[in-house]
C-alpha cells in the first residue's frame, strides 16, 4: 500500500497479529497476512531480529523467534529499509456511501473509487473519476468457531429464492428508513432485494441465519490467501458479527520468563556474545567428542570480540549442557520451572534474571505469618510469542491448541513472531502451612464451588469443557489484583503497565505452588526505573500490603458487590468489580475472571472466610 499505516511492533503480537482485521484512517480495513509473506520468511533474518528462548522454543516446537520487521526510511547506514508487514484487503465487499454501489474487491490492491454506475436518485457516473468517492468496507463478516472468516454472502442472502447471474450488481442502502437492521437494504440489479433484519440471529441447534438459507463455512483463510474457489468446505455454522467485534480475534500469546541460569556470574559482553546466533553456531559446529566446546574456537572468538577466553569457554559449556530442554507436559509444569528459579537468590546485574530473596519473617512477624519468602526481581526478561489465534471464543487454557488457526502454510517456516519485555517485579510466596490451615478451617471451598459453577455452566453451553480451579488459585489471583491496584497508586505506573503471573498447582500429588509475580509489562520501554522493586523492600512492602487489604475490605459498590452471587464477565466473579479488584485486561491472565476479594478479607457476616483476616 502506498500510504503509511503504522502499527507498533508489540501490537503485531496482540491485538493485531496475523489474521486480525485492522481499521485504519480513511475507511480502510486490512488483515495482517500470514508469515509466508513476511520479509525473510524462508531465509535467515537480520541478527537483531532473532530472539533466543530455549524453553519456549521446545514448548512450541520451533527453531527460533523473531521480532516483527520495523519500518525504516532508507538513509545512510540503515540496513533493511522499507520492510513492511504485508496485508490483504478484508472484508472484500465495499460500497459507495453516496450511491450505495457495491464491489467485491480483490485481496491485493490499492483502494478503489466508486465504479460510477447510474442508480435511481443518485448517479456517480456523471462525475469525473477523481471526483468519485472511495469505496468503504462493509461492517459485517461471517466467522465460524474453527477460526475461519469470510465475507458476508450478500449475493446468497439477496437471492435466497433463486440463483444469481454473473451480471448481478448489488447496491447497499444504509439507514434509509430506520436506524435498525430493517433499515439497511441490499438491492440487486435483477430486482431482488432484502433487508439485513435477523442476520445476527444464532443458536447452537439451528446453526443461525446463514445455515437456514443453505450457506455454511467454506474454510476461508484470507490471511493465507485461501478464499473463494481455493477454500475447502468446513461445514461448521457461520455466525455473523461486526468486523470490529471483540470476539472477531483472540490471539494465542504464549509467554515465558527467561531463565539464563548458565549466564550467572558472567560479564555482560560474554553473555551477549554467546547469545548471538552466529557466534553460537561457530562454537557448537565443532564439538570435542560431541559434548565439549572446542577451546581453540573460544580463543579465536575471544580475540575477535575482546573477551576473556576462559570465561567464554565456561559460559558456553554451561549453556551447552543446559540446552537439552525437555518438552513440558502442560502450563503448570512449565511454570514450575520459573517458580523454582524464583525461590532462590539468582543471577546478578549482568544476567537477564536477577533476584534478591528475603525471608518474610525477617521483615516482620505479621508478614511472616502469611508469607514465606519475598523476591525482589531486579531484572527479568519475558518473551511473548504469537502461536496462533481463535475466533468467537478465546483459546482454552486447558487445551490451548484446540481450534487454533495456523499462521503460515509453508512447513519450512520454523519460527514465530515474538517480542521481548524487560523489566522488574516482586515475587511473593505464601506459607504452605497457613494456606492448608485456611483451606481446612474456612468455608472457601463452598464459596469457590459456587463461583466455578457459574463459570463452567457457561463454558459447557459454549461447547467448551469444564475447567478445574482451586480455592488457592482464586486466593492468589485476587491478591495479585489487589496488589496491582495498590502498586499502581504507590509507584505511579498505569495499571496496564503492570502484569500478573500466578503460580498455583492443580495436581494434588505435586509439590504445592503458592506464589505470584507482579512485574512491569510495557513492551516499548527497555526496563524500568526501579520503582516497583523499591516498593518490595522491607520498609515499604508491609505498608503496601496493608493498604491493599484495607481497601479490599470496602468497595464503593458495597453492599451489592460483597453480596453478589455472580458478576463480571461470564458471571465468573463473586465480590470483584471495577470499584475494587478489576484491572486492565492486558494485565490479567484470566481476562478479569475468577476473582473474589472475600477470600482475602472475609465478609461482614463471615470474617473467618478471609485468608488475611488476622492481619489487621
């Protein structure tokens, strides 16, 4: 496209990843194309685009991750200029706002003006070509729960009683008699006409309005170039939605905290060299006995880069020994690796993970009754990779790959787009014995059971499996939200700049995990100024925690909020609303679901329900 349409790199992971429709100024709607069309898709990309994250690579079965291309103007010294993200035009049905003439545009090409056909009462044909208005995209599309998307079948809708001919031309007349769907009429040059009344009607049994007229999903994948005759039959019922609807696109973003354990006690220059793909390829291409780094190669690279050869050899060998990352079974096992790493002092100023650990009892007896350890995560690096996307319903946490659409067609593409987030955080571990005592002596199981019934009933109605969630998880999740709101106030961060990571196990036979990590989540800044870690220091943490719990005792919507039996998205919250626990959805792993502040501080009639009731 000739005109610049800027999108930040982080937005190309979420919310505008591959397969997402993006509305641009001047009434343009474009869809981000698949990875097959991205620059350097099947070849080596610039080294500065590469991201190394061994654990995540093993989990997603890819060879590497890449930063999305960054557009740069061609100036002296700038490499890889004018590299843009390719898009396709979608929806393809466009109409003229002046005369209503509709055109079915190709996937590729620039904006088009009205063709100028004469219509009764309005004739764009009488105007010069440059005086005719640009066509604008229609507002509705059709999607199925398998992730396919296609244009609304206007021809089939209008000609439901007979087949259209090749010379049929449509006209879109919006809002002529009513502001409702009955006031939007689509006319054909053959004389047929229908309003759009009822297009959004859908129920699971009948399959919706389009199935009733004999039209079903054709497995269209415009982002991969599969549309029309190229598409195959899917057979799933199509649901009509507005193109800007929130359920039109759900990116599957898989994140990972980088654990460079091999890099501890090493200089930053040595770590940088070992992490460069071209250096690592040289070091590992000629191993001694297939197991050891060749010292001669280390000496050569050390002289070229001005490094300590002995330290380079030691760091490279440690990385090689730890690179045999076994694939994990599930998200719980994956997070346990991070949880274990955060339970001990880790790294230093030169590493990507730097943790100072404090014993909660040493900070104060009040804190020691409920918390075991506090981690000041002075440096961390998170990788967020786009692994696919779904439509209509978000990816299922228990089966994240189900219904997920792929990002490319070519099997040679063994990488995924990703971004890096560097920052800081606070890690808190609850005492296991205190958690177990609270689970035995409170009525939290009954209350959480009611919450899960609300949550799972709706999931079952949608065709999703019921999900298991423990009382300890809801407690940790609610605590994380309470602290995010308080830390946002104390540190000056916007709530969208903080993010949670909950460590809780569902497997009763596994070693218990009772921890939360709250960290900076802005992908456009290189780290932070240390304000979040500062709030985790002993003299401030207890004050922050007490302030958060005091606020959780009373909400501006009480008594309605504290007495609610179901509220929020999917009725998946109890005592949690915008006045107390909810945060920006980008900060929450569960989309502001599965929250209840009563598990923190109890209710006016049942104080013993709260885990922290004895703290104040």
